[in-house]
């Protein structure tokens, strides 16, 4: 009996989305010409989502006491699922494509719907691990954009420790967020020579500074300082003592200006 009462309550909340009278928020979703308007209620949005709480706090009402939010970057289909979850707390994933589900998880993170994001995260790891492995570089990068996806980060890092080239040799390597690279380089069980890790770290750092001259011999003091600043959280994690003296001379010494004084004398 209790279950049926709860189901009725949740369905009634979802029906509020069709209310043409008492709404006070309009959410325009999608890009022109494919835009859909959702009519919502600020009290529900504020208490269910920190994202909407912040948005509503910074938007003025119009002459009809309505606040309007624009979500150009979210598809109508995904937002329809998200808003129904916000109102009714229910979501069904079984009939959805995996790429769609993955993007749904990312949107849930953006809207600070932690419970939903973690639910989808667990669903993907438990039932769609094959897809995650096939799209590993993208999965790894996206998982580190939010602190919510701790389990996916751990799952990814465990794979990278054994097969680091899945990330280092991927086309998306230089697009990694800094926290993803720091997490990766800081692992003591990473099965890769330290000099190779150094080279990849330098490659990533240079990619974040596209204005650097191609040849480091032409770099100015400011150029080295820019690279040092970019890599300030990665450089202390390199295990320099594991690098041979020849490799130090050939590959580390040319960048000694980005190292602390003690290391720069190697």
C-alpha cells in the first residue's frame, strides 16, 4: 500500500510539469530552430539542484514574475529525462543507448544531481564496462571533470596503471584536464618508464601553451616560466631518481629552468 501511495505522489509531482497556471520558471532547451520550452517551479528546482539554485538567484523576473533559463548545450531528449528525475526521482536506463546514458551522467554532474550521477556511474561500470573500455580515452577525460565520479575515476585509473598507453598514446591525451594527469602521474604502480612519463608530461604542458616556439632553444625566460606554471602540480610527482643519467642529460636537462634549484643541478 505504501509503495502505491509513493508512486502516486511521484506521478503527481511529474504532472506539475504540465501545469499551465502555477509555474514561475521557463527553461528553454536546445538550439534554434530545435528549441523546447519547459515550464517549471522554482521551489522544486532550488531544493533539488544546486545548479538551478545558483541560476535562479542570478536571474531577474520579467513583468509576469517569470524567470527564464537558457540551456543551449543540452539536448531536449536528455533534459526531458533530467527534469522528470528532478520532479519524480525516477529514471529508467535499460532502453537507452550507452553513449546517451554516458552524456546523461555528465549532465547530472553539471546540474549537481549527485545521487543520479552516482547511480548512472554504477550502472555503467557494472553493466557497460565493455563500452567504457572501447571509448576509454574519452571516458577517462570526462570522469575527471567532476569530483562526483570517484568510482569511475578509480575504475579508469586501475586500467591505466596496467595499460598506460591507452591514455598517453591517445589523440585526446593533450586535452586531459590537469587533475586527471596529476592523478595518473602520481600513481606508483604505473607500468611505464619514468623518462617516458617525463616526456609525456612535457608534451602535455607544451600543448597547453600553444604560443611557445617549436624549438625550446629559442625559448625566453617567460616561456620557461609559463611551462613551469602549467606543470607545477605534475613536476613534483616525477620520480627523477628512476631516470638514468644519460636520459637526464638528453631529455630533462634541456628543461632545467622549469625545475626547482635542487633538481635543476642534476
